[in-house]
């Protein structure tokens, strides 16, 4: 009895102790709290770069508590995770550059910052400033011997000798109207037009003889020279100076036409040729403006923005300029795009003017418009290739370039009846480079339906595959010794991205990362270590380090979320698949609340496009929405998120499934998803809503207007309402040109179907959106008014661009979305 009394007293004491302790802190899952975004789950470490000795990693980062508009700081951490710290502004200037040109001996990196040139010394970690001028200098590169650097200044190419500091101007490129005028004064220390003394003053050396006048003007000019001795002396002195200038500096100026601009300029490895990218804007192209109402001046100000699809686009050409003589020759792509047929020379047209002199001729614009990229040189500098892409988006070529003649020869050709992929993963450009033998070119191509790695001999032969399978090779780079490839792929699971290594000749791949999720790796200079920005479904991106070997343990180097974020059990959201009406299996994320019962309500989230994937095993770029879906689950909603046709990660057929009809198969996938959750989970078919932003906002509108019996409520955020008003680069890929394929635009644009609206519609749009213009929403609103529709509302956000920044804007928008669903899905 006494023992029992002691036990009861002990239990009572424990209850009293528990009552006196503070209650366990619980995460407040409110819209205001989760819409703090990175202020809750942290900011992602970005742009990592290794120190030259492979001991430390520098990266851009900021703390969750930092102000939203505060720029990232530079941090450094040892690869073992020790000594993580933020650098001072002065220390950050001494950090290794993220981008730059590595010298051939791998010891130095040339880079530009704030318009000046610097060199980073890898062994010592020291940064040395090379230029300090008011002119902006950019794009520095080492010459093959590593003793000089070439760079661009004021659209001309310069060569700087590191030992001694001699600065030489390699090109004399002038804007239209400069021919015959005074040459620009050379920069301090530079080589330019020589100054000549004339009787009575100085003049800069002209680009040639004075321009010829009319017959009457030339007559009196000759008379003046013959009549007055002083004029004859001046003319003779000028002619002598000009002859001397031509002897000492035979380079001719390269004068652009009135419509040309320099888009980039580089130096060939033999230092004899400057490669000038010439850009000519499209005729009568009309850029839009975006009014900005909330400004420091208190006046409405215009933000310059893009043009609209179908407007004439800029053309690119390549001029190969002889450094010594200044004479240009143009890259000839007649093999892939023959020029227009020439008239019979035996029947000259008397109405046509005299032909231009050879040096005045512009390159013939081919019958088919083709844009060219910068030449890509082999490491020995002996060969170059150029990537060309047709303006109609259906062809891509890799061309061998003879820099001496400007002639090209086709090595590889990709064609797609829909639109050609750049190769690689979402947003990636075509990965093109040279193998170690300086004779073979590697590239990525979708020619089998999935992005794979190929190689082709620069001399002759057909491309051959180094990888094959129904997965995507997303990036490819060679090891420093050129013996191995490092590849990121989604093989085995389109919801994961891993790093592999493979011999440069192809064959078996070795998987270097093993943790499930997404890996964005960066090898150290000695290639013994890997810096990896890694994330998982419910784990935000962090910086890790691991050894360069299969199965190596990952060492976490950063912690980005607040402690508060860890208080909630964020779901490892399961991935499901359902069969679409055309028999294809469609992947989706499914957020199912505990105890969900038959007759419950559901929300469908539609991710954006531009080539994007959201059904995967890594932290979503739609992180606010990921948190919001947990909020919806706690309020009894089932949420489904679909990787519809047009999403990234699933190959060419999936990518092009929306060709000529956006709002076709992609919308069908959402309708089929609605049927799936009704059939499998008992969702009430009259209680389904959907929402999404950008392309997701577009699909929401198409769903509400064309499938009004499937979706009871929808929130369209920053939506495209008429594709003829969107940009050229994205839209012309999928829908061709509006003036040539009006049917594709009409069947893909929600504004033409607005009369079908039955359910409740919320439209939210940032008013300074420079991507999908607020005008898109304004035009739709006017259409809804004209149609007499009343079951819609608009929320405008005066200071927000396409991607919201302010937590207050996020919270206001998502409160409205939740209110819409609560009101209309009960």
C-alpha cells in the first residue's frame, strides 16, 4: 500500500511538472506565415565556385531573415563544412570569379567586373586588376601563349600585353555615317588612327579620300585647287599624310550599315581574324511599353519591354574581319540556305543602279532566314564549328567553318516538324564542343525522341550516338584531360537528376550521386571533389560536398531554412500516374489529406511552362504553392498537380504534344486528371477547382471557358489571354506565326472562348509584368464586360512583375484564391 501511494504521488508530480512546462511550439500554418516564402524555407545557395586549390567553395547566399530586396552576399566554406562565413565587400572582390576564361596552363582566370578587366591567380588566390578606365571593357580571353589578353571595348577588339602593358587596337569598326569622317581618338595607350598636321590645324586621319560630291561641287573644288596655291599645298599635304598612314597602318575601317550593330566580337586563336556578330533589327518591329504607376517620381513611367510574336525579328550574320587589313568577309551558309535566285546577267535591268563596290556589299540575306551562333574552336585552334538555327524553328545545323574563306560545311542536321529543341535539359542551349583529339565534335540531339549525346568527325562521316535510351541527357562536359564525360541525366526516373561519368568514347556510365532527388554538380579544379546543390521533395536546396567517386558520402555545408520551418511535417508528396483519354500515362503529384471521404472537394494546380517540370523528387520551384497545398489539405482539400503534355523531362513527343494547339492535349490531361480523382478517390465532380500562374493561368482560363462543367472555380494568375500578344521566341516555336497560322492562335487563345464562362473566376495580375503584360488581362476584362459576364473578379498588384516578390502581395493573392475555393466548392 505504501509503495502504491509513492507511485501515485510520483505520477501526480509528473503531471504537475508537465503542466508547469511551456507547451510544445507548433508551426502556424497560416497563409501569412507560409507566404513569407524564402523568409521561412530559406534562400538557395547559388553560383558556387571552387578556390584554385580545391579546398574552399565560394557561393552567393543570404539568410532567411534578410530583407526581400537585399542582394545576395558572398560566402565561403571549407569543403569539410568548417569556417562557413560571409565575406566583407572587399573580401568578396578577391573571391574567384564565377565566369571567366581559363588560361591554357590552368593557372589563371581572366574576367570582367564593373567594366574593368581582372586576373584571378589560381595557385595564390590573388586577384589583379588589369584595366581601370571610364570605358566599359568585357569578354576578356587569354591568347594561346597566356602572355596577352584580348577584350572588347566600345565594339572594338583590343589586345593587351601583360608584361609591359602595351595596348593594341585590333579592329576599327565604325557606326554608319563614320566613313570619311574623322576617326575616333584612340584610348589612352591604344593604337588608332594617327594624327596629321595640316596647314592651319590638326585633323584625324580620314577613313579614305574625302567623300565625292556632286558634279558641280567637284568642278568648283578642282577650280579652287588650281586657282589658289594654299589650297593646293593643303591638298598635297593631306594626300601625303594619307599615303603615309596607309603604308604604316594598312588596316581599313569596317563601317557598319545604318541598321547594323555589333552583337559580339571575338578573336580567332591564330589572332589573324576578328569574328564580328552583326545584328540587324527587324523592319518595323514595335516594342511594347509597360506603364509603371508606383514610382519615386510620383509620375507614371514607361518600362521598355518586348515585341509581340510575328513581328520582324533581328537577323544575325558573322563577319570575319582581317586584323591586319581590316577587310571583312562573311560566313557563307549557302549550303543550308541558298540565296535567292539571281537574274540573268545577260539581261541587265537598266532601271537598277550601278552595283556597289565589293567592299561596300552587304552579305546576301539567304532565301531562308538562319541565325548563327559564335564559332566554337577546337583546343588547338585549328578548327571551328558554328551552330545555325532556322528562324522558323524547325531546323538546326552544326557547320564546320573555314575562317580563312568564310565557307561552311554541314556536319549535322536536326529537323522537327513541330519545333527543334536546343538539346539538353529545360532552358539549356545546345551543348556543343570538341573531343580531346581536336577532330571530333560532340553535341546533344533529340533525333531519337530523347536528348542524347552524339559525336561527329569534323572531316567527314555521320554522327554516332555515345548514349541511347528513353531518358534525357541534360548537360555534358568533358574532364580537364578530355578522357571522360560528366553527364547529368534523368535515366531510370524522370523525377530525378543525377551525375554520371563515362569515357569520351562512350560505353558504360558510372553513377556518382546516389541520394534521391536533384543534383546540380560542380567539379573542383583538381576534379577530386564535387560541389553539389542538392534538394529533395520536402528538403530545400543546400550546398553539399562529396568526393568524385561512386557512392561517396555527401557533406552538408549550409542550412537555409529557419528553425520554424522544421516544426511542420512537410509531405514527401507521392507521385501517381493515371491514363489519359488517348491511352498515355500521365504523372502527377497527389496531396491527399488524412481521412479524406467520398464527396470531398479538390483543387488542381497547373504549373507554368516555358519548358518546365513539377512532378519530381526535388524541391519545387513552386515552393509557395507546395506550402499552400499543405494549407489546403488541412482544410480538407485533395490537391493534384499534373505534368501535362508540354512539360519538360519526358522527351520530344511529350514536349511537342501541344504543337499548334495550346489548350488541347495539355488541357485534356487536366480533364482526365479530374475524372481520375473522382473515380479513384471519390471527389465530388461538382467540387473541383483549379489555379495556376502564367501558362498555368492560361490553362485555367481555357478550362473555365471550354470545360465549364468540369471545373466549378478557377484562379488565373498573370495569364496569357491571347497568344498573338505574347513574345516571339516562345510562341513562334509552338504556334508558328499568327499571320501565317491564324487557326493555331485562335484555337489556343482563351479570349475567343470567354463566352463559355459559367463558374467563378478570379484573375490576379501584376501591373508591371514585363513578361505577360497586364494588357493581356485588361483586354480579357473588356471582353467579359462586353459579354455581360458577372461571375468574375480582378485583383491587380501595382508593384509586382511576373514573379511576385513582396510577401504581402503573395499573402493577398493566396487569401483571395482560398476564399474563391471556400465560397464555390462547398
